[in-house]
C-alpha cells in the first residue's frame, strides 16, 4: 500500500493529510502547538485518534513514544554508536522486537526494516510535487498507521537534531 504525504511548510501545529494510492484521505497528522513537549496525533479520515505520538520528557537522548489508546506501541531514538548519522532504532512494546530505520531522513529517502527485511520505503522519487513524499508499505501484515507514525517520528527527530524545527 502506498501513501502520499503532503507536508505544509510553516503550518501552525504541523497538520497535514496523508492520502492513499487512490487519492483518498487516509490519515491526518495533527501537530499540537503550544505544548511543553512535541506532540502529534495520527487521526483517521473520520477524525478519530488512531495513534498518539509524543516526546518523552526528561530523557538523556531525544525519544519519541507511540501509543494506541493507553497502550505504548513503540519508542524511537537515534541509534547509539552508529557510523550513520541518520540511523534510528524503534523498540516495539514487546521488548524484543526492533525495527531499523536508516537512510537520508531529511531528504525523505529512507527505509524501515525488521531483521533485514524491508517493511516500508519512504521516498520522494515517485512524486513530482514539492514537499511531498511517499510511504510504500511493502509487507501486507504491517500496520500502516504504525509505519506512518514511525516515519513522522524519525523525520521530526532528525529535523530537531539539525535545528530545522524548534
């Protein structure tokens, strides 16, 4: 399943729609402005909150937490001791499953893998529209909302590290 993400530059609260491959609105990334920590909600087209994303407070390294309801799904942080600057680790809530995210995060050219198997590709190559990138979920059993939330998190963390966002 392929999704198209159209980011809005300088949008208050960082709100933007994600469309499916047929052009229908599939998810809304709703950034919450004026908060002490970075907070986003991933909503369905009906406005129902599917996933909450927030920055962990008082962490040594920047960490984003993904939750569904009151249940934590994953924690995302930059991988330590990596030769690649744009290399992130996603620790799923079960404690033993890790996803690996690497590539050119700020250029929107990266991959999400599980044990060396490609789960999703994030790329601008397929699209000609500026400030738009695609999320191609490769595995049919992957949770598209979780994959999109991971992509939102790593992009936000990379931009924050580079000083692109406040």
